[in-house]
C-alpha cells in the first residue's frame, strides 16, 4: 500500500511539473477574481471564495458571468487540456527515475545481466527495496512497465548514480559485463558513498583484486565460481574422461580447474554437430560439461550427446529455473548449473547483502549439485 501511494504521489508531482503554466493560470484566475469579488463587489471573504471556486451559485451581474465563463472555459477547456497533456506526456521511465531518487537504505543493482536479475529477485523476494541502473532501455521494459525504481543510463555518468540514490544505498552490486563501466562505477560509487557494501563483478582476477583493494569492494567472478563447482562435481563423480564444450570464460576456467586436479579432459568449441561431438570423444566420456547457456541449442546438444552416450553425466548451463527443470528430466537427465545463481547465493551466504537484512541464504540447489555423484 505504501509503495502504491508513493507511485501515485510521484505521478502527481510529475503531472504538476509538466503542466505548471496551466495550473498557474487557473490559480491566478481564481485568486484575481476572488479579490475582485471582495474589493469591488464588497462580498464577505468566505462568500467570495465559494463563488470564486463555483461552489455557491451567484445571481446576476459579473459574478454570474464570471462563474459561467469559469465553468465552461477554465474548468472545462483547460482541465480537458490538462488531462490530454498528462496522458500524452506521461512517461513511466520518469516515474521509475523519480522513485529511484526517493529510495534510501536500498540495494542498487548496476547492469541487468543474469547476475543482476538474480540479485534483484533475491532482494525483492525478501521485501527489501532495490533500484536498477541499466544503460539499454530495452532490457528493462518490464521494470519500467511495472514502474519499479530504475534509472536508464550509463553508470559511468555521475548524475545517473545520483538519480539512483547511491549516496543513501546500503549495498551496491555492479553486475555489468563491461569492465570499463565496472571500473568507473566503482570509483564513483565509493566517492559518493564511503560506507556501503560494494560488490563488483569482474572476470579478470587481477583486475578484480585491484578494484577490490582500491575501492574497498568485494570482487566476484561468476565464471571462476562456476569452474569451482565443475571441478568439485568432477572430483565427486571420479571422472576420468571429461569433455568440456565451450571456449568461453566458463569453459576456459573449467579447463584450468580440471587441469589443476589433473583430471583428463578435452576442451573444444561448443557444438551440436554429431561428427564434432564424436571427434571430441563424447562417446567415451564419463562427464560432459556444456558451458553455453542457450537453452534451445543445449536441448539439441544434450539430445545428441545422449544418442551416443547414455551413461555419461552431463553438467549443463542454464539461466532460467524452468529451463533447469526441462534439462533435469528424461531423456536429458542433466545436472544443471546456473553461474549467476551460484554467484548470487554465494554472495548472500558470504554476507554481501547483510546490510539489508539478507544473511546466509540457503542454497539447496548448489548443495544438491555438489552432492551429486
């Protein structure tokens, strides 16, 4: 109820600002005629006020002519123009920005990435306030449509962070994929808020360590966390022939983690081509790791892996929980890994969201993943 009232209040404020001229004209018209009725026609002030606002009907002369003109022209045409203007000019993103500017003791999520969405869901599910900052408007259309606190713009611009009320935030999570934005935003956030919990996503360990040291931040790499899970899974499964599909950041990290444990593996580009899968040794593998998260292609890939290898364990990436359910069922029988979910739950368990009362959130799917063998 409080949030709905806040949205209504913000909309009203925007409407007033957008129609200042018309509202000032109405106010000036009513006040000037009130003064005329009092000083020239000698009406008592209360009576003049009721006549001026057309509550009491006047009989004859200027007061009656004034009321007719006011009701038809001022309260009719001007009010109609106001309604039309408000409807035409209303932009929900302005409401979102205004709500963001009014926020305090909240979480700011910079970057509507998979990790950003996971953090947003976790915080909103806990009933805590959150503001999203995203440069690409098309990515947060549902948030704007629902009039959630959000700011469209680059986090490299100080004013964007001001509008997100970063100075009053308890936690700021920089979840963007862009390293330059992460670096600049880290500096600006720390300049504006010296005490908030600052989390920075950074795939490069050295750069992440530097940002963490320079800005008193908590650096996180989703690909490194995913690789740790893959390594643990392979060890528990006692894998001796692993095929890693995907030469992206997760695939590269997974290969390094497997090599560190001296687990034999083949690392190739992700593919759904049966000949390429055969050449990679999928038929002989006891573990296949699919590092891409394209659900449509992964369904095809896993189906073709199952065509040649019914017994192998398959560890497959997916973002959406609904996708995880599909992949976990027959005939696919995969163990699903969401890198963003692992990172989100790990951050919560590590206390990164403790400042807003989210502490040590259980991660049953992560534990189930680690226990699977």
